[in-house]
C-alpha cells in the first residue's frame, strides 16, 4: 500500500467504497443517525478521499458532509464514515487521512467538524467530547461518542441546537 497517495474519490470508486464500509460497519450501518445527515446531501468533494490498493480495491475511505446547526444555522462539517481495510489497519493510515483532510478543510475556511465515533481514537487528532445537551442529532445517539473539533478559534462558542443537513435548513 502506498500510504502517500490519497486521492479525491471518483464515481467509479463508489462500489468499492460501499463494500469497504459494509465490511467495516456491517450491513445495518445505514440505520445509524449519522446517515440521516447524509440522505439527500452531497459529500464535500475535495475532502472525500480514498486510498486505492491493487490487492484490496479501496484500502481506505473518508468523507465529510455539510451540516447546519440550530436556529443560527451555523455551518459545520460531519466527518465520516472513515474506514480502513482490515489488511491495512494499524499503519497510521486512518490518522494520516484525517490529518490531511482536516488541514485541507482548515485551508478552505471550514470552522467546525462534528462526528459520532470512538473518543480515544479521534482525540489523537484533537476531537473532544461535546458538552452534554448542547447539540442534538435527528435520531438517537450515544452522547459519549458525540465529538467536535474547532478548526477556527472558538468555533463552537454560542453554537447549540439540532444538527440537520443544509437542504432541510432551507425549507
Ligand atoms: C478505526 C480505524 C479507522 C482505524 O484506522 P487505522 O488506519 O487502523 O488506524 P491508525 O493506524 O491510523 O491508528 C492506529 C492507532 O489508533 C489506535 N486505535 C485504532 N482504533 C481505535 C479505537 N477505536 N479507539 C482507540 N484507539 C484506536 C490503535 O490502537 C493504534 O494505536 P498505536 O498507534 O498506539 O498503536 C479502522 O480500524 C477501521 O476502519 N475500523 C472499522 C470502522 C471504524 O470503527 N471506524 C471509525 C470508528 S467510528
């Protein structure tokens, strides 16, 4: 695996990406609340990367989705899903994918990133637990897995409410 060549994913990668995600998260992954924020939404193209591998097809994938928070309609990103092929785990690929894309997001003036995932893992790139009750999602979620990262100073300050996909906020 050439860990240096993360590429922006193309339409042709989609079947391989879906297969990897089914393997990583199981076939019921679409019932998760995070997916309510992806339905009818489009990932941010420049931040949606894959690692292609001749043996395993898609060796890793990450994507980010635009979201809108609360009555103030604060713009943010939802990170996920992130998955690394079982054959490629433990080589730093997941962390490197996140570092590169979070740097790119910062350069593109994105200010705030949310995700639902394992705090001990995502803490390595700076994610922190959200204060309980401040933000909510359109479905059930485990508050001990609801995390944020400020790309701009104090980006979470004053932000509260329900997280929804942007097209719902426009209604
Ligand atoms: C979680 C996942 C993305 C990690 O990718 P990876 O490329 O293997 O991880 P990295 O090599 O970048 O990081 C490895 C380090 O993170 C640690 N780590 C991995 N998963 C972890 C977790 N869930 N919680 C805490 N630490 C974790 C490893 O122990 C390792 O630590 P070390 O460097 O001290 O040895 C990958 O295992 C995966 O796809 N899992 C299934 C899907 C999933 O759980 N996705 C994200 C969670 S919402």
